C-alpha cells in the first residue's frame, strides 16, 4: 500500500492479480484500476508532490501519472537481470533503480536521463542487495542483504564511504529505515535494521553505536514502519498483533536540539586560579590554552568573557550562549534572521525549556471539551493543521482554565501552529511564552478586550498622530476596531508569511512593548487610506485584510516610536521584562479575574447540566408521548382490525354456505361421472384382455415359425459340415499320396549320396599303412556318434510313448462323452464311418505293400551282408592281426549301440521287427549295390534314422484322423444341447 498522494484521501493498493487500485477513504469507492504488470508488485514509491508513482515487479518498473492514472514510462530489462527495487529519492526528481546484479542507476524523472551509476563495491565486501533506505535529504543510501554488513553510499560523491558490521546474531537484513529527527535537517543519523531474528536494532551510522532495539526472539517483528516525524514506530508482530512504540520512551538521543552556535568560555573558580593563569587573550584565529597548575588539577569548566561583567551583560546572555545584543545588531543590519537558523534563534531568544514530560502530561489529557467542535467554527482545509491546532489549544486549556473560554486563542495560535507543525512541543512553548510576555494584562478585563492595553495604544497614537486619532473619534472607530483585530491575530491577517516572519524576528528580539508599538506604527504608516475612509465597514475590512504596506517601513517606524515615546506613556513602563518558561514544569498562569472565569465556568457547567436535564426531560416526554401515540395507534388499529374481522367473518360464512351448496351439486355430478367412468373402464379392460390374448397367440406363432427356421438352418449347416468334412478327407488322402511320392524321391537322392560316401570310404580302406591311425580314430568317432544317435532314438521313443498314453486317455474320455449322443449321431456318422473304412482299407493295403517290400529288401540286405562278410574275411587273410583288431572293435561298438535300443523296443507299442521291416523297405535295390565293395556301419544308422522319420509321418496321419473324429463329436454334442432341437 502507498499513501501521501496529491489527494490526501486517496491511497494505492497492489493486489495479487498484478493490478494496482486506487481507493478514496472518504467516499469509500474505487477511483481507478491500473493494469500492466505480469508478475506481483513488490513495491510502490510515490513522488514528493504526490503526482507520480512507480510500481516495481521482478521483471519491469512502471511510472504512473496519478492525475490521469495513465502509464507514462515503462522500464524493461533482460530476463537474466531482475529488478530489486525502483523508488523516488525524497524531495527530489531523481529515480533510483536497483537491480539484482547489485547495479544501481540514478535517472531524471522528467527526461529519464541517466544521471549516474554507483560503482561496484570493493572485492571481498560485496553482498547481494535486497533492502534499501535513503535519508530525507537524499544524500545517503543504505543497502543490505543476506549478510550482517551494511553498505552506506554517498549519492553526491557516488562512492561507498562506510561499511557497518552488525552483531554476529544478525545473518540477514529484512528491512531498513532511517529514523527522522526534528533537528537534523533531513540528514538522518539513526538507522533501523530489522534482521532475520525478528529484532529491529537502531544504530547511529556516524558513531556506529547501538542505541536501542525493539522486538525479541520470542515475539519477533514481521514488518515495521516509522512515523514521518520519528516519534512513533508501528510494528506488525509475527503473532499477528500490532505494537506501537514511543521513540522518546526508548531513547533520549533523538529529537535533541543542535548545539548552540556560540559557546561561552567561563573562568575557573578563584581559589583554584593563579595570577599567572588569569590573564588570557582569546584570539580570533587560534585558541590559546592556559598552562596547567602544578599544585592542583584544574577542572574543565566554561570560561566567561568578563569576570567583572555587570547585570546588563548577564541579561543579554541567553541560556544557550547566544548574545542578544549581537543578534539585535545582526537584525538591524539585515532586517531579518537567516531562514536556515530562524527557528533556532527564536528558540534561543525565547529560552524554551522543552519540558517533554510536562508537555506529554498535557497531551495525554486529550482534547479539551471546549475544542471538540473546533472544525465547525474554524473549517481548516488541512486536516493535519486542524488536528495540531486542536491539540495545542487543548494543551493550553489544560494548562490554564481561562484558555478554554478565550475566543481569539485559535486566531492567536494558528500562525505558530502552521510554522511549527512538525514539532508540537516547540509550538506549544512558543505560544505559551508569547502569552506570558507579549500578552501581559490581556485578561484583566476578561471576557472583554484588554481595555488597559488598548488605552496604552491610544495614548501613544494620540501623542504621535493626533489627527488620525481625531479622525477615528469622529468616525466612531474605537481601539477595539483599529488595534484589537491586529493584536488578537498577531498581524497574521494583514501580513504575508515572509512579512510576518520578518516582523516577529524583531518582536522576539525586543521588549514585549514592541508588539504594541507595532500596532501604532501600522496605523500611522497607513494614515492616508485611513483618513480617506469614512464608513465603519471600510475600517473593519482594512484591519482584517492585507494592505499595500511595506513591512520594513513599519518596523523602522516601530523603532522610531520606541525611542521617541515619552516614558510616562511608554508601554515598557507598564509591562514587565521578558520572563522565560521555567524548566521542568510550566509556571502557573493566573493573571486573569479568576472569579469571572470560575463564575463563567460554573455558569457554563450549570447551563450544561440544565441543558442535559432539559434534554433528558424532553427525551422522557418525547418517549412518553411516543408511547402514548403508539398505544393510541395500536388501539385504533385493534378496533379497525376487529371490525374488519367481523365483516370478514360474515362474508366468509356467506361464502361457506354458497360453497356447501356448490359442493352438494358437484357431488351429484361427480357420482354420475364416476358411474360413466366405471362403465368405460370395464369396456376398456375387456378390450385390453382380448387384445392381450391375441397378442400372446401371435407371439407363440412367431416363436414357432422362428424355431422351424432355426431347425432348417441347423440341418443345412450339418449337411454342409458333413460335405466339407468328406472333401477334407479326400484332399487329405491326396496330400498323403503326394507326400509319399516326395518321400520316395528324397530317399532315392539320399541313397545316391550314401553310395558316394561308401565309395569314398572304400577308397580310403584301400590305402596303405599310413591310413590305419585315421581308421582307428574314425572308428572311435563312429562309436561315439552311434551312442548319441542311439540316445536320441531312445528319447524320441520315450516321448512317443508318453504322447501315446496321453492320446489314449484323451480317447477314453472322448468315447465316454460320445455314449450320450450315439443315437442322434449315428445317421451323421455313417457316411464318415464309410469314408474311414475306405481309408483304413487303403492304409492296410499300403501297409501290406510296405511289409512285402520290407521283407524283400531285408532278404536282399541279408544276402549282401553275407557277401560283405565273405569279402571282409578274404581281405583279413592278408592282414590278420590289424583286421582282426578292427573287426573286434567294430563288433563291440555295434553291441554297445544295440543294448539300449533293445530296451527302448521293449517299451514301445510298435514292435521292433515291424520297424526293421519298414527300415529294410527303405533300402536301395540290389542292382544299385552291386558296385559297392564294402558297406560301413553308417548305412545301418542312416536306415534307422529314415525309419524314425517314417514312424513320425505315420503318427501324424493317425493324429489328424483323431482330430477329425473329435471335431465331429463336438458338433454332434452341440446339436444335442441346442434348445431348439430339444423342442423339436
């Protein structure tokens, strides 16, 4: 949120939807809605004039015109460098932009011209800036971040001039804010540092001294803000509470007046000074110091300029060392005091005690009853000035009772309130000092104007300008018209600000009679327009409005009157000298007719009580009258209501009788209608029953037709399936015949390959002794290969046996299920059985042919084996020993391969002899073996392998027949389970 806009009742709010809204506290309405940010707004800075505002987010900063609520400029940056904060320097047109890479730029608000850039801090001391604070004069920038170091930059010299290290408990800085001081002219020296532990520490940036701290670890501070005058600190605590701290109660180092410009050097006590140390010369250049005494230690004191000074000099010496005579000489030379030091000189001239405790006790009493409605009588535009004026007048009324009844006190105090609005203590003491000294004897004729003071002015005017006084007398213009308006407003209505300040520079520097002489001088200097005025309204207008008059001429005339007025009529002879306010407590002010004030107070209190009693009684009477009126109204309403109820009752009775007659007629009509409806209902029920029966009959007929259609469709499907099955069997038979021819061709080609291999082996046997070792090694390899082949044959036979067992079990289960539907399937399976018998007949013929061929081949193999043995015996005669060894090893290898094979034959369902016949039928004819001289044992192994393949082919054929049989069985079983077939 941001306040202090040009229109004081408005304030800005940055919302979570990235927008900024302006509200009015008086009308409680939305003034404007500003959009433009794409991320959350982190800060709002308002220009000192209240016309412009800068809103900052992480990616952009925008400058707004608060008169039109339009965006003037927009600061765009690269995404890699974010914005930390952009804000106005106090009371300046300079914009300071701080980025997340620690770069800080200063821009001109009107032209957005870059004025300067702060250099990078020295290596080793660089921190990532997060928070910033600037003094009110805009000369010093404080920056902090995630470190216990604070960097202080001089913006005029654009250099880092100090690094402050906070205590070790501080690890990060969350907020920075300078504490304003009434006497530092904006060059704030105290910096508030809110750290991560929730404690806000206030340090002096010049002495690096910790002054005080607020908050604690248990009750930490979340955020904090300081009032513009530095008197209060408002903090939002982490537990949700709001604490307001008084700076004056926390420390006495704030709001101290600056040291006096003139220092008075006092002498040491006489008993501790030697004659050689008394005489000193204070040169304008270098200060000489007296030599220390060797006997005693000299205490440090303030030396006086003249030990033998008279009483007049003492009176001219003010409490803070300012010489009044020198100030008067300076005032007469320049006509006014310097603007920069005017307030300080006034405080010195008036010798203000600055009683903080006494003033706080007066302020704590609150607003006086007499000034509760001050805004109605004096409608001041500035609420701040009205509030300060109300507090100052209330403090004066609490100080002395007469000031609660003084009607001209707001006029008297307002110019000082406007001048000292930033320091209410000084304002109160200046007004109090003015009343005590320059308003002497004003209240002796209270509540009337001070006749004695006005008589003094009239006497002086009569002495210096009898013509003007006679003109006033002739026009019936008294001193209450030409003198009292100037006094009660202390010339604020007839002078400008600068003229008024110049006048009171002289008033505060002279005797209290100077103010009365000023009234006379103002009239004498304005004698020409006054002598030309004849109407009383013109005189009233003249003394209540500004006139074309040189204030310097008036002031010179005042000094002339002060010097030329005789002592017997001079106001200084009747007014006391200046008396300052006492230190610690304010003096008692009772220079007024106390009985009148008390009487007025009592009368006012009596009138107020009587008024309260009257109001109370009137309120009671009004309440009673209201009750009586209310009771009368209730009675009249009750009677009217009763009459209305009676008429309504009669009307209702008549209506009830009419309704009863109507009801009787309606009952007769309703009974007739019921009878008619009952007859119609009976007719409808009869028609519905007949229609329902017809509908049920139609549904049964449709169901029967649907069942007949379903039966016909099932019969067609069964015929189609049987025809398809017969065609499949015929096609399968053709496929078997074609496979048989293919197998015979493959067997012929294999026999040719084996014949070639046998010829190569026979050629190898005819080699000499060099091939004997090779034959032995090959024999061993042949033995091992035979063992592996034999093992493979055994495993194949075992697998076939297991498969045969599984097939048998499955067939048993299938036959068991077929018993239930044999009667229904007999007709369908006759054709299948005929085909199967034909197929089995052909198979038997094929098997018989194969067996005959097998027997024939077996006989041929035995003849060839005998011939081979005879040839081997003939060859063994030439080499008995080696051939015998080879023949023994060969027979041993054959026996080793035949033993497990015989065991497998005993477990198989197919006899080994049949397999031998099948294998013999696969051997080549005799004509192809006439040229072969030797037959190796590999021929037998090859024959056994071919026999195994033929057995596999036979098993596949049987398996396919079984599958066909199962499929037909399943179709028959499904037909048996069909509900339509059961119905049929």
